[in-house]
């Protein structure tokens, strides 16, 4: 088992070995995008390689196995599901593979026990094809993940583990608590270096955030990428993003393990990722050229809600550790990340905590709380947002609101963003909706009687 940080040459390790061994090499990858990228790179290097995937016609499969049997193909790239189809395993065993490679092996622990049960069959696959050498490669792995890989792939047999230094000193780590994710991403896009990669938890989240960010920035090079796109659609996005020095790409983990772009300067996680392994693997997409880069993690109430909805206790525990990391502002980010995978480092090459810039509050939070404290039980959310945004309208003029303390404190924000931030603060219990006779107005949490607070509803804040 080989554990090396993203960008340190794991693929070269098994590709070089495959060229030196007598027989062919079978490489298992988790995603078709990664399969296509590795296949392209091998062929560009003049190495004969083929793909085994779902949806192939019988004639294509026959041609594939014939080329392997004749020695013309040195590498076969496949997903676990494609190999475990009935009848395929027998044909794979006849290929006399010298080497079985499981790339991104942390997926065994990440996905095998949940939505990719084919990963739990990799031990049987390894025995079935009879390859004398079986290796697993991953960018990061904590001790529990390493144990799970051993159980599933090596069936508790003796397996040597080679671990490289997981630290990426050219990446600076930052965590931002947020009330409005799209607003935070807009600010990052305007102020951080590009190319910029934004990871989102879901395909819907990818598309919604990408389209809204494109509207706000009024830029064409705001793209999105996920496994739900067709092959040609993904290829078109890659053709635009890979050569660009200014583009922004919103993606699911389908990009994180799919496409190599060495000059990504900033990686943003719009949602807390499911595990430390996923986070380090995905942030490792930044700065693969060795130049200074940044990883920015956004954390919000939605992450705790998502954690509560997880049914598997192991998934909840892994996410809880990541949320705990994100919510802590008193410990070095780099040391904390490495400690979560059982590693240590002597010093920090850059993080918001060690630089004294860790954010204790979400953007807009102080301004909203200060405004409501100055004007308790006076404004509902919509009017408060109008004043905080500094909008001079006939209504604000009639009420002399443009002279109020707090007017324009959030100038530059869209009014709907301020309203969303207010709703989040109500849900979090930092603000309350006043009861009768101030029905629907905002008041600091400490000023509202608990009985009145219990009857308030969050929809009142949208008035």
C-alpha cells in the first residue's frame, strides 16, 4: 500500500512498474473521468492502454481481451463495477495480469460500505485474477482507513505500507464560517488567485452555485463539472478549463479524482467534505506545480444538518471530525489536519490561525447583530436588509432611515443575501422574532422572553 500526497507521482509508480513487468497491469479507478484522463496520458506517452467499462458492445470486449492476450496492450483501466460483471472475472483471470493496482484506494473505506458495494468485492477480484502483485495507492489515509483497505483488499494478509510525508507546504489553509455561501464564494472569486476550483457536495449544488456566481461576476469562464454530465459535456468543460489561467470551475469529487491541472491556485470547499481523506485529496488539487496556493473551507449550519441526516454512524463520525476541525480557531490548521491522519509536522508553512487571521464570525454577522441591538423590535428582516445594504429609496427617505446607525454597513451586499443571513441568525438563535405587539420584528436573542421566542417562526423573518 502506497500513501503519497496528491501531486507526488503515485501514477508514475505503477505506470513505470507496469512497463517493466512481463505481463499486463490492471488498474482499477473509481471514476470514468479519472479513467479517461489516465488513458489519455498513457496513450500520449506512447503506451498501449485500453479501457474496460460498462456499456461496451460484445465486439469491443472481444477486441480488448484479444489485444491483451496478444501482448499489444500493457495497461487495462477499469472501474470495480465493470470487472465484477458476471463472466468478466473469468476473462480477466485468463489475461495473466502481473499487477493489480487499486488507485484512490481510500474509496474502499469511503464508499464500499455505503453506495459503492462493488469495492467490498475487490479482495475476491484480486484472488480471482491471480495477479502476483497487488498494490493500493491513495493520497491520504488515516489508520482506520488503512485497516479497512487491508481487510477488504488484502483480506488481512501481510501488506507493506509505504507512507510519504503528507504535508503540502505550498498550500495555505483557511476556514471561513459563513451564513450565505454564494456571497462568500463571490468574495473569494474576486479576491483570491485563479484558476479557482470550488468543490460542492451535490450535483445540484454545483450547478446552482456556478450559475449564480456567473451572474454575479458577469464572467463567461465560470464552469461546472460533475458525473451527471455526458462524456462530451465533460470533455468540453475540460477543454475550456485546463488551458485557462483565469477560469472558475465548480465540481463534485468527480473532478477531484478526475482531471489534472497543475496551476490551480485556489481550492474552495463550499461544503465540509465527508472525511479528512477526501479533504486532503481534494485540496491537493491546488498548487501541483509547487507554487504558493490556498485551500479555503466554508463551514455553515448546513453541514451540521447534513451530518444529522446521515444514517451510517461511521459516516457521521468522519464528518463530525471534519466539522470539529473547521469550527476550531485555536489550533494550527496544518497540525490539526495531519493529526487527524496520525501524522505530525514540526512547523506551519501557512494557515489562518498561525497568521492570526482566523475568522471567529461569519461575514455580515457582526454588522447584523450590531444593527438589531441598536434598533430592537423596530425592523422586520426585509426592511433591516434594505437599511443595512444602504439603499436610498423613497421609503428610506420618508423614514429618515439613511441617517440611522448601521445604514450601509453591508453596502455591496445583495439585499436577498442580507435577508438570508438574518434568517440563518434566527435559526441559530442569535436573533429572535419578537412577539406581539412588535410582531415580526427582529430583536437580539438575549432581549426576547423565552416564551415569546418559542412561538416565533422563521418565516416571519422574511417579511
